[in-house]
């Protein structure tokens, strides 16, 4: 059932003199959620931009269904069924929500030979797809810039799910979201997996990752610091690896209270993640031993 | 300051959307200019004056359509003024030098203006330089070439008359004829203008390509990331400017049958002003084609109204500049409204 969708082997990428990625490998099968974790600047976004066709790798190989590929543009990746929600390139703020939703995949009217946009159908589809994500937006003619950051992210995700055929890539989809929306997004992600898609989920948050992930890849300063199937690793180990062993004591101290309260109340993951990522940011200021 | 905001928030969505429309400011301005000249200049309301105003507006409006589309797509074309002259010169000289049939010149001219548009778009995509620089380069090159080639071929700064050539009458009919409907004289450029307006507006608002225009002007990187061919979209917009220049250039040639090679320079700014008055955001991603028509109409009314009112025409440019600043401020305000968060 789970056939290989895409595979990266020994992939590297340099931006001028910055070595953003080095010798990274990742395999994605259908019906699988593969999580990529790492600190700020670890190279997560670079990795998915290569998969999505926005950048090209300098080293290693990238294969889809066994066939070596090198995408010249995101369009080529989209045409191979790879849909992406970017961290920094989500939407065009001044355009109405429905135009953003269909951007690059516009729906034409058959009567006009596909030339004329079927605006009413596009509006209705947009409304429906957003309603499914729990966003009740009546006026889809609003410029998308007037939505909140989380709502915008949801539009981008709904769009990728709607148009994504086989592979869905999400770059920190929950970073800007509240508890409820984070839960919705994670449910969406599992629904996509159950529908047979392969999902690459990028996150800072080991709790979110562990809730849904089947495989975990850790990046550290552009290199792979670990790659584990879910069966081989526990949440504690994952958190430990992410933090790096020496910072463990401090981290477990910082996480102690939130993780207690989680046991009682099920899904308070997101607000906790805010705390933990804030504390991680401040910790990064300190010299590493 | 906050009172109008509160009022707007309380209004129904349809009205709020009307108030945020890019053309609204230019519509109000057009009505105001019309009323002012109707009051101060007695001849302004005559039917014959209406024909004159429409003609003046159409010669700007034909170019304002593609220029506004280009501006919504996030780019400028400073060569848009002189390329009109290039179109007229090419047509005239090809017909005169190589054949005795004006249609040949007309077609070669179309190929030439499209090639110039394509060059602008290609340079932009290739070099990633700002379009301001790229088209300033083509502007200067064409200004020089217009004069240089004309002088080299005809020995003077204007072309020879082609009025006796085969096809001249049919070309004149297409580009420079006029019909009188109940005392109102309508020049061919008005029909071209209305046609381009309808097509341009339809393409912008109702087609996939129109969606791409908004997107490449609003956020080119985001557009590229979802698969919009950004460079190709912009190149097509430059081709549109080339097409408009071709139409207007043929009009100039066939209404006067000779062309002055130094003309056209400076008009590119008027096209841009018309687009901005019509609600196009200078930074791209927002605006309307219909608005550019209102901008052209304001230009036509003001340039002729000042004469009918027997004011000193020197003040015309001053008026235009003031309109531009007001319009740009208004557009920035409308944009901020459109972008601002819900609460
Ligand atoms: N376009 C670029 N040009 C030059 N350097 C870049 C570019 N994009 C990323 N980098 C560098 O590559 C490294 C990896 O960046 P990347 O964005 O992939 O990190 P990330 O893991 O996604 O971080 P974050 O968690 O903050 O999103 C960083 O050092 C960054 O400065
Ligand atoms: Mg990133």
C-alpha cells in the first residue's frame, strides 16, 4: 500500500557562501506523515523549497517515483502533484480571498473554452473549503490581507489540500495559529494522510510532530542529526534530541509545568508550544558548551 | 480621524466594497472637473466640444489601458510615449521605401512595436533590473533612433507624405476616420479606445491572466510559488503596450500623412498619470482599467476646458501634477483600508 512518492539522497545546497544544507536524505511514502524538525536556520525551509521546485539542490539526488528530477519552477512540482504551503510566501495580500485561493489553478468556464473565470463557482468552492477548516468567511471578496495571520495560513493550507494531488508540504503551519486552528490543521494533516497522500510537515514543535508523525527527521545547522520511524522513538527522546543533550536539564525544567497540565486537558498543545519556543529562542542567545 | 472609519465599519459589505473600489476617487474627480468647466466655460457643453474632449481623451486612453494593466502588474514603461512615434515612423518609412502599399508598413509597424514590448519584458525578466531603468534605456534609445533614422532616410526630421499610396484610404478609414452622429463627431480613436477598454477590463477581471496580473504586481514571489509564470505575464503586458502604441501611431500617421520624428516623448508620463488618477497603485497589485478611462477623460476635459474657459493653458500641467499627487495619496489610503485587519 505504501509506495515511495519521493526520495532525497545526500542533498546539499549553498546560498553563495552560506551552506544551508549538507548530505540530507529523506523518503516519503504515500499515506505517511514525515516530520522535519530543527531550530531556526537549521535548513528546514531550504529543504522543502528544493522539494517544491523553488530552489534547486547543488548535491545529491532528488527522485520522484524512482525518476530523477530537477524542477525549474514551482509549476513543474505542482504538475507532479506536489503542493506546498510556504512559511513566508503564502498569499498576495491585496487580492480577494477567492482569487488567492485559486491563484495559479484558476477554474475556467467550459462554455468559454476555459477562458472566462467561473467566479461564482470559485467563490463557492473557496467558502466551502474554508468552512471545512472551521473558518466561516462569508465575504470571500475581502482582500486576504484583512484576515488574521492564522486565517491566512488556513486559506493557504486549504488551497494546498484542495489542489494537492499526492504530496502535501507544510512549512510550520501551526506556528501562527491558536489552539483551535492548530488542532484543525493537524486533523487536516491526518485526514490527508488517511486519504493516501504523503505529507511533509515542518515544525518547531515536537509535541505537534509527535501527535501526527510517522517518521521524524532532525536537522541541525544544515545536517541530519537523526532520522527515526515513530516506533523507534518516544516523545521524550524526540524532545531531547531536538534540544540537544546538554540543554536537556534546562528544557525539561522549562517544560515541566505545561506537560503536567497537558495530561489533564488533552489538546492545549499550541499555547504550550508558544512558551517552549519562546524559551528556546532566549536560550539560543547563550553560548553553546 | 477615527469617525469615518467607524461609520464605514457599520455599513453593509456591499457599500463598504464600493467605497474601497479603485475607480471611486477618479469618478468623483471626473464629475467635479466636468461641473467646474460646465460652469466657467460656456462652450464646454456644446456637442462639438464633447467630440473634441472625447478625441483628446481617446488619444491618451488608448495607451492608458495597457499602461494601467502594466502598472497593476507592478511595472512601468517609460518608452510608452516615444514608441508611438516609432510605430508611426516605421509604418510610414517602410511603406515609402520598400513598397507602395500602406498595409505592408502597418503590419511591419505592428511587428516592430510588439518586438520592442517583448524586448522590454525580456530584459526585465533576464536582468531583474527595475523596469524604471530598463524602459528608461529603451526610451532613450528609441528617442535617438527615431530622429537618427528619419534624418538619415529622408534628410529632414519628418517623413515624406504617403497620401498617394495604395491602401492609404482604407488605412485612414480604420485608424483616422470620423463619423458624425447627431452633431457629435466621433473619431476612430474613440472606437479603438472603447474596444481596448472593454477587452482590457474583461481580461483583468474575468480571466485567469487577469488574476495573474494582480498577483505578479501584488507579490511576485508568492505568485511564482503557486505556479504563476511571472516573467511571461509581465512580457505579455509589455506586448499590450506595444499594441496600443501601434494603434495610436497608425492614427497619427493616417490623420496627418506625415510624422514628426521628435514627437511622443513626455506622453508616457501622461499615460502613467491617467492610470494613477484612475486608481492604479504605483507599487502594483491594485487598480482598474475602467479607472484609467476616467483618468484619460479628466485629461481630455481639463486640456480642452482650459482653452474653452480662456484660461492660460500654461496652468494645465500644474493642474495635472496636483491631480496626480491627490490621486496617489488617495490610492495609498484606499490600499491601506483594503489591507487593514478586520478589527
Ligand atoms: N535565499 C537565501 N539566501 C541566502 N541564505 C539563505 C537563503 N535562505 C536561507 N538562507 C540561509 O540558509 C540557512 C537555512 O535557512 P532556512 O530558512 O532553511 O532555515 P529554517 O530551518 O527554515 O529556519 P526557521 O525555523 O527560522 O524557518 C540559514 O542560515 C539562512 O540564513
Ligand atoms: Mg523556515
